[in-house]
C-alpha cells in the first residue's frame, strides 16, 4: 500500500481546541457591549418573567446618598448585593433587586446654598416665606435627580442588574407620604413627644444631630480642675473645696450640680506647699477621690497631706457655691452633690461637674434628683446657656450679651474654637477657683457631614421615646432588643454590637432645623401636646401623595389641614424636618410593603459596619415602633476599604482607588473578583499590587474557560454512562459534586471568598495543571469512537456548565461572554439555574485512592523538572522513569486503577518497582516511601502524539505514528474527516 503519511499535516488530524473566545479579555471594551445587550433584551424584565411562581428572596437596598460619583465603598457594597441577588435567582428563587436612593438632607442643602447662591453672589432666600421655601426645595430635588442619573449609570457599569427604571427614592411623592404616615403612627401611639434635652448640636450646620450622624476624631481640648467652695456640710468640710475636672470649660456657666460615686473612696486633703502662680495656697482643704489625688496635686505643683476619709453620706449632705458666684450678678444658686453611676476614679478627680443642659448623663442625674431638689428649694430649671450659633446667652451672666465686646462663642461658623474657654478660664482664675489647667488630645464627636466638632446643647426638640410603655407591656427598646435576638447576623459579632447600641441609646431625636426633607407634620398646642386627629392626618397624607411634602410649606397649609375642625389660633404648625435616618428607616414601608414584586420583611439587609448605628439601627427602631418586629431576617455587614498599607483612603494622601478608573483600565470583573476574594466582613485592602494579583488570577481563570470552550468545539453531545467512565472522569465528577455542596453552602452563608478560592484552586490546580494536562492526549489524539475521549468531553461539558453558572453571580460579564460563546442561541447565562449535580457522583473511596496516586505523580513530575532544568529533556514525554514504592498499600493504589501511570505522569513509559531505590534517587520530603530514577523513553517519537513508543511504524499505512494513532487516522478517514 502507498505510504500516505508524508501527505498528512498531523496537526489537522488532531482534535485541537478551537474557539473565538479571546485569550485577552478586553473587558473595558467588552463589558459595556454586554451591558448594552442586557438593556436591549430587557434582562431585568426577562428575569422577572422567568421567576414567576418561585419563592421570593428579597435583599432590600440600603440607599446611597444622591450627591456625587460613586466611590470604592459603593462599588464593594453594590457588588456584594448583586452577587447575593443573582446567586439566589440562579437557585430557584425570584430574587428581585430594587435599588434606592436617600435624597433629603443637609449635604444637598449645602450644595444648593454654595452653587446656586454663594458662588453667584446671591442672598439665600428667606425660607420662612412659603414660595421661597418651595423654590429652594425644588432646587434640592433637581440636584438629587441629577446625581441619581449619574450613579445609575455607574452602578450598571459595575454589572449590577436591578429595577433601575423604577427605583425607590425617599423624595418621591409616595415615599414622602409614607414617611409622614410612619411619623404619624408614632404620634398617634404617644411615642412622639417634644422635650428639652441636651442633644448633639452642629453650630456649623445649625441643627441637632443624631448618634448616627456623629463620628469621632482626635481633638485637643482645654482641661481645667475647678474648685467649688463648700457652703453646707460637716464642720470641717465647710470652707473646703470640692474639685471637679472637665474638658469643656465653656460648660461651667451651665453647672448646676456635682456628681460623685458612693463606690469611690474619697478623702479630705490639705495643701502643704504650692509652687504655682495661681490655684490653692498652703492651708487650703480640698476633697478628691483617693485614687486621683496624687496625680491631681502633681499637676498643680502642690505638696499635700491627707486629713481623713470623706463618706458618701457626708457628700450627699454637702452643698457648694458656684465657682462663678456673683459674676454678672448671677450664679447665686446652691450646687448640690448628687450620686451618679457614671462617675469613676479612672481620670479626673472622682467628681463630675454636672451641667444638665450640656450632657446626657448630666441631664439624667439632674432629672432623677429633680423632685428631691425642689423639696429643698433648689430651682431645677435647666438653663439655655448657648444659642444655635454657639454664642453664650443671657443665661450665662458675664459671658453673654451683657459682656463687654459681646457674647463669647464656643465654636464659630467654620467649626473653629471660639473664645468661650478662654473667657471662662480667665474668670475662674480671677476668682481663685482654678486648681489647675492643661490640654488633652482625645476622641471627640464631629459631624459626619461637616467634619467639624459638635457641642451638647439643651434645646427643644422632637423625640421618640425608647422606654415608654406601648400598651402591651413592651417598650421600643425591649421590642428592638427582642428583634435583634431573633435576627441572623453575618458576621455574628454584629448582633452584639447592635444590641449594645440599643441598650444604651437615649431617646431618638427626630427634629432638624433645616429645609430639605419630610416635615414633622404635626400640630401642637402651647403645652406641647400633639393634635391626634385621624381626619387631619388623612388630609396631610392625601396632599403629600399628590403634591409631595412641599404641601406642608405652602401658603395656607395650616388652615387647609386643620380643615375647620380645629381653631388655627390654638395650634402651632411644626416646621422642623425629620432626621434623614427616619426617612431611610422607613424605606421598608414604601418599598417592601407597597411594591407587589417584593415582600415584607426582607430576607437580607446588607451595608457597611457603620450602619449598626445608621440604617440598620433606624430601620429596626422604626419597624419595631410601628410593627413590633424588625423589617429584616438577616443583617450582613462589610468593612471599609483601606489602602495596601492599611491606611484610610483619602485624596490628600493620594491613596484612593477610584472604581471608574479600574473599570476603564482593567474592567468591572477585575474589581468584582477582588470583592469576592476578600474578607469583606472585615476591613479590606486595595491598591495596584492587589489589583494586579487579581488580574493574574483572572487571566488563569479565563484561560481555563477558554481551553474548555476550545475542547467543547468537538463536543457531539454523546453520553457515557457513569459506571462506564474511566476512574479519572469519575474522580472529576466526584469533585464537582463536592464543589456543588460547597458553592451552594457558600452562597447561603454569603461566604463568597470561600467559593471563589475553591473554584480558582480547582480550575488552576486540579483542572489546568492536572486533569486537562493528563487528558489532552486522549482528547486530542484518540479516535472518534474512543470511550475515553467521549467520557472526557462529557466531563468537560459538565465542568463548563457548572463552573460558568456558579461564577456568573460573581463575574457576570465574563461568564456571559463564555456562555454565549458556548451556546450562541442562548439568551443569557443569568437566566439559567445552577445545574443539578447528582449526589451519586460522590465517591470518597475513589478520591482517597487518587489522592495517593497524585502524591506519587508529584514525585515523578518533580524528578522530571530537575531533568528539564538540566536540559536533559525538553518534554516529559522523552522520559520513562522508574518509580520505587516501598509502601505496599500505596503501590496497590497506584496499580489498582484503570489507567496507565505513564498517562497520569505524562511520560512515554513508566516502571513501578518495590525494591530499595538506588542512592541519589529523587524524593520529596513530604511524600514518604517514593523515589524516582530518571530513564529516557525507548522507541521512536510518534509524529502525531509526540509520545515515544516501540510500535511507531507498526502500521505500514502510517509508518510515522504509533499503532493507537494509526487506528485513529484510519477511523477519521473512514468518516471523511481526513
């Protein structure tokens, strides 16, 4: 027969991978094309249609603020939400994602004032005029609308799929009506009240702040030790001084009492020597906590001696004069000593200066003692010593309007320290009431918006009561604590954190003295009683539904809403607006409850860990106050993104990572890969090196997918029964079954890192470096009828379908591209479900055996790598090593399988011996009883498979190939494929 081998291009007779799926991803170009395709096909709508009748899974979106481009925190947050909703959608749920935005609040007001007025030299309008107020609010609304549109595009560029055509907005008319309706529920149940309490006040922003609007930064404060002369007490205490310590000297004019602790040991001390220019002189007697006396006297440069104990009973019977007595004709009242649980001997003097208008604990102690103090003839009225601009008032004689040069100021409009501390300290020195002074760096509250220090200031505000009986034996606090116990937290530590906040929090201050937001739409009489009239409430809500909350500020609103049922002269219309946290805390009502495509409560709330005091907190309180339970079943928190050195990102440091830049340079899926491979529950790190690590991992992942696509170009859909498959294929199916459990459990536990790490390792280590490497010969070279080849293609098919769908929620662009390359007629991988993986594929006994086989393989490949480095061989197929296995069980495992060990090690031959290996044989320290000696393969190199065999040329028709390859060529020719 004529020799035809020279006429053949053997590469064309191989089943080599063929695919148009590019090795270079080109994500910055490809991703927008896929996003546009999703919009054109209406992917969100198609998902809803495909999900009809399925059980619902709802993640309720915590609203970002509509005032700027998204940052890396937004990207992390939205990607996590998208992964969750997609993963449940692909596991049999109707997982509908509805994005939302927080639209009201001071930051937008500031921007409007800055851009529309100050920058243009225009006067801010008088917002007490209805027309001006409504116009100003219209400008705020337009500003929010602009940024909602910008952020919508940016979120969709990240690959987020949701109802962006119909998001929820806190400024939508229906939302404003529902927010107002939620407030009126609190009013009607008696939980809403107006009270005069010290609240955190931003002088810069001219409004009260809630706990959630405050963050703590390092601040340097003046500190003073102040002497209070004892007026009444045991004989030897009269004429002595009780000494307090404070970091807020400006609050001394507001002092009305001194707090002490019955648990602390106190003593009477006498000054024996003084080295200071001011302060106590020798012979003066002072009362201190024993644990703090020595430190305090040292601060004042004094020598002292202790005279005796001072008991708690003595202190309770002691009354002091105010240290500023007589200044400006004021401060002539008595200053009682009151027991307080908040007093410690960890710092200061063991006595706490108590100004009930300037601190929560001070207020509580004062109010608890109020009845007893009034019985002693002490005036318990709380003064308003500081106004909304930070100036002292007439209630601070000597520092207010009566002061020469005008009132002293605590903080100015720019958040800088005023002259109040200096004025008070000067007055104390002048009256010889200053024991010592100093400076202290400590954590101090700042507004999270302006980043400027705040003050505690007594002012009338609207509150929701935390501890008022709600008629069923519960309070808002007890309801919230019960709801926390019934909620799943991921990570679990979030439960403890939120619980501690609810346990300790004061009443919720709701009112803000601003313009852009939902008003506290109630009427009150001169005594502060709220009008409770369902008809009035109905008129308010009806107007808000059709006109928005602007209706409250319109001309004639008061008369319109009272509707002739009540005398307008008797009722005051409240013009404060609601804390924006009440807005966002109410989103569950007009989103989860009102949208037929969602459900209440939500399955999941997910936000940053700061939202334990923000959205989680306000949503919990709002829902518990109106519905008796939390609006969520599970709360997930993520940390903050730091730079690669663990520093907070800031423009000034130049260490920010801008998501838009990452997407433009590398693609959204690179950013998403970072999100799902990081410990998002903790603070994460991100920078160029970390991004490059993810780019490298992505490249390996993509190449694995590309090889599968190329191999599946030859898939003819043939099936091999599981029992008829070679062991290696059954091993891969076993691993798929294991991974199926891991993936589903990981998505249930929101543990994306575990999923992606497992899949990356599987694809790189077990597939690319092992299974695909071993099976390339069979897949490329075996005959079309080969069961081994058919089974391998079938396994690659299963691998592709599982891996691509499992990763689709995490890397939606890449997996969509891969799916459409495999199934060009498909609509989208995101309309698929995770494949069912039979439990029968699990075979732990088989897996144990192959773990042993792979250990032997490691030793062989290690030995061959040495020969390759030494240039003894170029390819492992040039080798036919001798493997010495001393362990009979291991030798049995290697021998007891259906595949040539040479195929597993990708050599042309191999010999297994149970003899003692010769000296110098290659070993690995962690693989006992295995040694390898290199031997070169015998025979000739097959021109088609490149294996060295002794049967090359045994088929005269194909003299340059092995018998296996000759048979394959003959079969291909019979099928007309040559």
